C-alpha cells in the first residue's frame, strides 16, 4: 500500500502553499482535495480553497480557524505540515501526487469491477460502460459527486454570467454553428447539448453538417465525425468542394484546370493539418460511440463537437424489444455522453415518408422517425427544407404524366445553381423556435448565410403552404 501514497510529499506541497500563498492558484489548477491520501491533508486543501473564495489569506491562523469551524482540525497533523521543508519547484511533487491518486482510483475501480461482475451479476454491456466511464474520469482526474450544493452552483453560475457579460453584445455563447443567422437564433450549440438535424432525402442532410465541420476545423477546433453511410474519402471530397468552390463533380473525375489543381492542393495541405477525425466503419452502437469518443476526447481535448451521420443507422445493444426501444436507448445515451464530455453532439436523423403525402411539406416534430424518444432527449431539433426540391419533383411528375397521355408539357421550372433553403428550428430547449434562411449552392454542396434581412422567425403550423401534388419521389442529390 506504500506505493499508493507519500505523506512527506503531500506535507511538502501543503507547507509550500502556507509559506508562499501566491503559488496556490498554480497548484489548485492541477490538484483536487481527493488527490491527497491523508484525510487531514484533504481537509487542509479544502480549507485553502474556501479561504481563497472568501478572499482571506492562507496562513496558519486562518487555516486553524477554518479547520476548527469545519470540525476537522488535528493539532499533530498540522504541526507535521508546518514542520515539513517547503519546496521551491513543485512540478515533480505534483506529478507524484497525481500519479499515486490515479493508482488509488484504479485500485478502487478494480474492486468495483469485481463487485458488479460477481456479486451484482450486471450485464456485460453495463459493466463495460461503467468501466469506460470511470476510466475516462480517472484520465481527466475528476470524480462525479452525488449532489452539487447550492453554494457551488451559484458561484459557477455567477462565473458564467460574468463570462457572458464580458462578451458584450455577442449573441454567440455556445459552440459556433458556422452560420451567422443560425447563431442569432440559437446562440450556438451549448456544451452538453444533443442536437438533432433531420430532413428527407435530397435536402442536403449531410452537406449541412459537413459545412459546420469545415468551419469548425478552420477555427482550429477539433471535430469527431461518425460516418455510417459514406466513406471518409467522399466526405473529404465534399468538404474540399465547399472549401475551394470547385464543383464536386469536377473533383470526382479529376477534371481540373491548372489553377484549380494549385488551389485544390493548397486546400488539401491546409485540411491535412486540421483536427478532423472520421470513423467510417459503417457500424456503431451507443457502446462503440461512447468508447471511441471518450478515448478521442481524452487524447484531443480541443474537440469541440461530435457529429453522427446518421442516428437510425446505429444499432442497439441487443436485448431491447422493438426498434423504438433501441432508438430510445441510443438517443438517451448520446444525450448523457454529451453532458459527460461537456460538448455538443450533433446527430442526423431521418424523417417519416408520410410528410410528403400532405399539403404542407415543411417538417415538424411528429415527422421524426421514432420521434418520442428523440424529441424528448434533444435540446435542439433542426429541420432542413428546400422548396425547390419538391417543385422540381412535381414538374417531372407532370411532364411524365403528360407524355403518358401523349401530350406536350412546357415546364416553367428552371434549375438554379443557388436555391433558397430553410433551417426550421422545431425545438430549442433554451430559445425560440422558427426559421433561419440559408442559400444552398448545389455545385459545391455548400450552405451559406442568406442576407441578414432574410432571416425571420415564425412558427409553422400545418396547412400554411399550398402544395397539392400528393406523394412524390424526391430526386437524388
């Protein structure tokens, strides 16, 4: 057990703080009370934290008084600390305390694994999830408490309000969505948010999140992308088309002019240096996503968002009755993971085909497949809608119907390289619902902000648009 702690090192660090309180902040940024082995050392470090919060000096008299008020004062242990030789270079000592703290946490975890495996006989999936979660916490050197008290909550809240006040008039307080108009309505995606982006096929479901990912890595943030439908190379081609304004089709066949080759090469060099991580294995359960994302986040703390394309392609862990139960397990797991990793998780989702049989083709919450669990767990639900997709499909149907009847048909519909697009905010736990206007540039599979005056807020209700063509087939994009 001696290799699990070193009381002399603990005393030396605490003594150094008492003799030079200026180093407290540096040490407190690396150590927590539970990193000390001796209970009195934990209480002493906690007392130091409290005195700093109360803007009182860290000295022998104030520490003694604080420990007595806590009912934790120990004269002999205090003398041991005060008599320890203070140290000038604490770095090696802090690393040693940290290492031994992690060893103790691992030993405790080993005991817990034995208990839940043999005594409690929990399912293997639950045990593995528990182990991964605890290992992640040990890696981050943080432990979850059962409750946060009112004082801690209010202090944290005040610090957050001060941070927001320092931003001035900026409406962006969460992770940048990459679109000014969307930021105005959402204030960005919050840490711990589960964001669902849903659409029917051909609306650019995937293109939108790739645009978000591109803008994030260009801000030197990290992005984790789980692609269950498309190989990573295809995702990268779309991203490079959006970045370079070279048509996607030209990139697919390598039909580039000399200046485009130079532009393309420069873009490839740039993106190759960014923190984009793609898992395109094509198979994922909530267990796999949890395991891989925890590991990646611990290795790359700069990751600011995780994207899953798309939710309905994820598999359940088994043992659940029906697909709705599986989706419920997946959506709940993603929400818990977002909170644990303190970052937004964006998941794409399918919409029910039935929406195309009604007059109003704009999506609503009830159009989500297995909507109950997804709607409940999501903090933000966005729908991607492009009216021209339906209008083009309708015109093709009319033309085919006319040809079948031996008639000529002159279509008034004209394809455009840029189409109006709407992001419909169907749910926002901490903000308004409504719409945001974007422009979809088809050749580059790129969404861009519409003019600032075009963004408007409105709540849609069924029946507010006249599209009476019934069920139609959407064209591929």
